C-alpha cells in the first residue's frame, strides 16, 4: 500500500471514528462503602466482619444516539489469596420496546492477583417503570472459582443469576430500593455440595444534589449454615459521587 493510500485510509478512519467519540457521553463515579457485598455475599473474607470498608469507582462511555456503551468498574476486595482488587469490564446495547427499556451485554470480572476467580457473563435486563428484571448467564469455564475448574475438571459454566429490583422516588430526593436475587449453580458446582441460594436487599438512598448521594441498605442471603457469615445480613452505608 502506498503512502498516499495509507493517508487516505487514515483520513477515512478518522472521519468515521471522531464523530462517534465526539458524540460520546462520559460519566465517572467513586464510592466509599462500609462493606462490599456481591449477590448477598461479603467480598472481604479475611476476616469476615460487619464493617469492612471498600473503595470503588468506575467510568462509563455511552455513544449518543446509538444505544451502545462500554464501561469499567473497580472495587477493593479480599477473598482471593494474592488479590486485592476486582476489575469489571463490560459493554452492551440499550434500546426501548414500547414502554419497556431493554439492555443486553457482556461483563467480565477480573482478579489480577489470582485469575482463578475470573468470570464472564452474558446478561439481559428489562425495566418497566420502577421494576427491573435482569438475568446473567456464565459463559466462562468457571464461576468465580467455585468449581475449581483447573484442578477438579468440573465446570462453573451455565451458572445463572436472576435479579428482580425495585427503585422508586417516594419523597423529594429520597428513593426506596429493594431487590431479590437467585443464584442457580452449574451441575459441576452442585456436585461439590454447594447449594443454590437467594439474596436480598432493602433500603433507600438520599440525593444531596451535584452527583452526591448516600444509600443505606440491609443486604444478605440465605443458606448461612453453608456459607457462614459471608451471607449474614448487614447494614451497608455507601457514599457515592457521580461526575
């Protein structure tokens, strides 16, 4: 390819990409929470305790008018030996069908210090008014290392998670939030005796304005006899700043 051809191709690519980047909508967020729970389970296991603060933050990038988006979210964690951070990468497409807002995409959870926890899911969500239903399906070989795929030969793939959520402003600046989730493990994980379980949360959030909010939620999960204090109900306070 000649220099002139390369220059022409570069200009064509720039003409195609720059408008999309210029039309992109960027948002960022940073949070400080008293305890990080994921699907009802504490993400700080050494030691497990009611107050185990985590710092969290992310960046979202939406392409105006297209419905497509990508993003990154991170949190301090302490449940995998040698790892201290969770990094999530995701992308998807949002669109509207009648009165229902739909969202489909993929999300990868990465644990740089211990890759045995790495997990990838496909998800789909539907929102109608204050109600949202979301289903996530594991497509990676393992699900957060539960099956021990590398050493056991068992698989965590096809683990599913269904979440039903409600969020409604009930007073100026005050939003009531509630959610119920169900984790159904793959056959490989259940073969190890790990039971399916249900998680829950109930609480609210106050919007101070200028992107600053404070939430207070009680969150936990069932099957505490098997999972121990990791599933214990806790009051979680989270201060969030969105830019």
